[in-house]
C-alpha cells in the first residue's frame, strides 16, 4: 500500500482552531507578535470577520472532522467581550463542531481577571486559562513594560483558581542582568500558586521591537548565552523538584492531563486553522499541506475576508513538511516517530546520524521513537537540523 501525506501530517494528528485577537491595552517593549493598541470601536467588525473566516475555511475543509482544541491567543483576547468570544465559539461549533471534551483556552491578562469575568468565561465554554503573569517581581514587571504588578498577578491566579482547574502561568526569564538567585525567587513565587501548568520562556530580543532598538543603540545588553543556559538548567531542576517537569522545551505540567493539547497539535504536525489578523495555519487536504497566513493589519484582514479570498496560502514541499515535522516533534517529550518520514518520501534518519547525537547524551531512542533528553532540549533546533532530511 502506498503511504500518503495524511499518514505523516494532518488532522489525524490533531485538529485545532487558533483565534488571534491582535489588541492589547499597551504594547510591551519585547513583543514581536502582530499587536496593536486596543480599539474598542473596531472590535465587533473584527469578530464578524473572524466568524466569516471560519465559515470560509469550512468550505475548503469539507472532510475535516470535529475540532479537538480552540485557542484564543494574541494580543490580549481577554479584552474581548464574553459575548464576542461566544459568537466565535458558536461559529466554530456550527461549522466544524467542537468535541465535547475539547480543550478551549483563553490567554488572559491579570488585569482582566475578576470573579465576574471568570464566571462569564466558564459559562461560555472556556475550560483553560493561560495567564500572562511574566514575573512576580515589580521591578522586573516595570522593565518588561507590563501593565500589572505582582500583587495583581497573584490575586488574578487565586481568583481564576476558584473557577478553573486547568490554569497555565506564563513567565519570562533570562532578562538582561537577571541573576540565578533572582530567577529562583520569581520561580518559587510562581510555583507557590500551584497552577498545574507553567510556560517558562527565555526572553528573546528581536530587532524590530523597542528592546531590539535599545540593544542596537547600545543601551541594553542581552544576557550571555552561557548565563541563559545556567538559568535554563536551574529552571529544570526547580521544576522537577516541584513536580512540574518539562514536557517540551518551555512547557511544564503537573501531569499529562494538564499538558497543552492545543500546542500538541503544533508539535505533532496536526492541522490547525488560524483566524484573525496575522494568524498562521497548517491545513492538509487534496494531497497538499498548506501554510496559511492571514492579512496582518486588522483593517486589511476585514476587507480581505469580505471579498471571500481569505489570506495567503502556500503549498509546502515534502522537504519543508519533513523538516517541520522533525523540528516540531523533537520539542516535546512525545518525540519523533521516524516511521512518519517515508510517507513524505524521505528516509528515516540513519543509524550513524542517530548515534552521533545519542553519544552526546542529547537523544534517547525507543524503537521507532526519538526524543530529546533534558540537555538535548536546550539544543533542540540544532539537533533537529542534524536529524532532518
Ligand atoms: S500583552 Fe502580550 S501580546 Fe500584548 S504587547 Fe504585551 S507581550 Fe505582546
């Protein structure tokens, strides 16, 4: 029997909907996402366009089954009125259907979390909150340009915990000048809140951001790579001891039940629809895997959806698909099932390639499965390149 593209990638490996809400109360100096300062007035028109975008996707994806996950990211989607979130969820339910036990996540700014907002979100079907705490140190929060303080973040998590079991905290570390002791204290504050999931990201400074411009002017010096690696190792040791081991390069969970199912769709090379300005998607149908990219500016996105053409679509080559499959799979503890590569007409990595990485203690192998060790995760991109076709 001939292997098909669908045996390597696509909805058999998970099917999600990503909704990008591009507005924030203010723009953080390190942010490299497609974001704009909040504009109440355009919100309803954008929600209408997002719903139309989901319907347009349904026409192309007639064979795609019910959604496993929905993720409201951004930007700050917790600025959306609950009735608008509901409208989007209803559209998804009417077009594709949402599984009964689907994971439905909302990214939330601590400032938007209250007893009322949590009750409203739970009422419309949100069952997972990802709270952007970023730090529990007021000086660090000021440096990061955040619009909340540590006390607000703590209280937000406590309020949310009364309504939601499945909560993730986002934290940023490896800031310029951050010491091991400072990070240890911040991480301890995060762990005290006992959320079952943590996303711990190292600060990366991209050239177009305000931080990037400060670096170019010599006003800010990024942390050295060795210091970043020390912080990463400290993070693993503390989280392991606290019962929050890493299951992916930056993600930690108390158990498999609390691992992010939506991110798993990305790491498994499943399919996801990306709607909202600047959203990316991956869609597999008609023997092709398409990378989709919606118009970036909200006004352009609304206009484009009105003409029924959606965003840009690029058919990926088998080589692109194979490289993405390897790179994404190696990020998570589930690792890479090498038997998926021949369906893309690429051979599995050779024994010599595998042995070279294994010898350095960076890779483990169980039958046809390859996964990275803890030290391997620090070099995930490099190892993916070594093992890629
Ligand atoms: S709140 Fe998040 S998405 Fe918005 S500007 Fe800050 S980092 Fe970017």
